[in-house]
């Protein structure tokens, strides 16, 4: 059987591991914010590229969905979407189309290297510039100062 000293040692190791995990989560910030990107408030300047059209925008929008709504309300773009469980599914953005069967969709790309915003390995190069696939949809993708948001027609 186990000696009394080895049982105490095992308990100490388990408690140390629990303390280490707790410190790791506390060091990451609030538990309810884990995995959510940092939000920039206030005025920002961003570029939106839809197909061949480019828009330099000064905005207070928090998310790209809000930025697209601003452009739509200003009469600069055509923007349609269906709101679902995971946020807005873009069904039309100028001449780009997303279909309910997901055979066509509108891909969102950013020129940022911020790990919070991108999905590594899914890049597009347009006019010699590399854009990374966004890891979030337009409802959860934050507007960041100086970032370009590229929208491309995609198909299965």
C-alpha cells in the first residue's frame, strides 16, 4: 500500500496543479472574456474592400456588421443579411452573394496579423497584398483602427 508520506506528496502535487491552473486563468483576465477579441472604442479609420470597390471610413462602429450598416445607411453599399444564432450571415454585399445552402458565401479577410482576428492558413493575395481569413463573422469581428476588411465571393 501507499506510505503516508507519498499520499501527502500526491495531495500537494494536486493542489499545486489546481493553483497553477487558477493562476493561469486569472492571468488571462476575466473568465467571461476568454476567447473574445479586444474591442476598440472611439473613432477609428478602416478600409472596406468589396470586390473591386474600396471605402475609406472614419467610424465609431464596434463591429464590422455595424460598419457595413453605416455604409448601407449612407447609400454607399448594398448590404443584406440574415440574423441567426451566430450573428449576421451576409447574403448580399454589392455584387457578392451568400446562399442559404452555403454553396456560395462572402469571405471576410483582414490585413492584420493579430491572432485574435485571423484564421491561419487561409490567406488571399489581392493586388500583391496578403489578407488573412477572419476567425469571426461580421457580428463578432471588431473594427480596428488602420485595418482593411476585404470581402470576396467564395464557393464550395
